[in-house]
């Protein structure tokens, strides 16, 4: 078995901010790491991980086209590994290609419909829907991501829930009225 590369919490935060710039800083944690199934733990999967690491490094240095080549190679050598599609989706989004980003997020969900890769893909897809003004689809994706354990998706699902929004508005109005009330 190959040695695992140790990534500090600080490194995770930096990577999270690069590939998920709409997420609050510091939301990356060990539970959000993309896990892979036992069938993917082979030589091709290890090669794909190396391509992905290289892609992240290139993206960090501003080489988006070079990063895209790395993510494409990662997907070529391990086409059933969902994280490659997640990473490439973020790159597509950074390049402004929402259609390809959505295609890759859909593929990641198809490949890993119950794991952390799916949680991340649902959350990313929810953010795209939200930015496009499709609050209903955004809510569905945030709820799916939350159900799979993504903490940010859970907070977004609460914010996007129309009933929660209505309750928050009513609560804010009630607090405002209480603050305006002056018994003197």
C-alpha cells in the first residue's frame, strides 16, 4: 500500500478556498475529504491522485489550462474516481464554463451517490444553482449535500429553506418591535 500524503488543516483551508471560493474559509475538515471505494484503490487510482495533486498545484499558481490537463489525465486513468470530476468541475467554474462544471458535478454524483464526493458535488452544484437564481434546485442540492454530511450544505439548506426564511423574517420583525418599545 502506498504511503499517504499528510495534509495540514492549513493546507486544506487553502485548497478549499481555491476550489470552492464561495465557501467560508475554514470549512474543510477530515469528514469532507473525498473517500474512494475499495475497488478504486489500485495503481490507476494512485496515478490519478498524483495528477490531481499536480492540477491543484498548477491551479494555485494560476496555470488553469495546465491544471485542466492534469485533471483530464486523472479522469483518463481512473474514470470511476469521483474526485477527479469534482476537481475538474471547480476548474470549469473558475474558467466560467458552467455547463461543463455541471456535467462533471453530475458525473461525480453518479459515480459516488452516497459518499463525501457526492456531498461535495451536491454542495457545489447547489452554489451554482443559487448563483443562477434557481433557489428551488439549490435547496434540493444543499439538502442532499447536508444529508451526506457536508456542514456548509446544511447551513445553506437552512438559509434557502423558504419556511426558515419566513420564520427568520418574523423573528427579526418581532425583535425589532421589542427594541422599539420603550416603556418610559
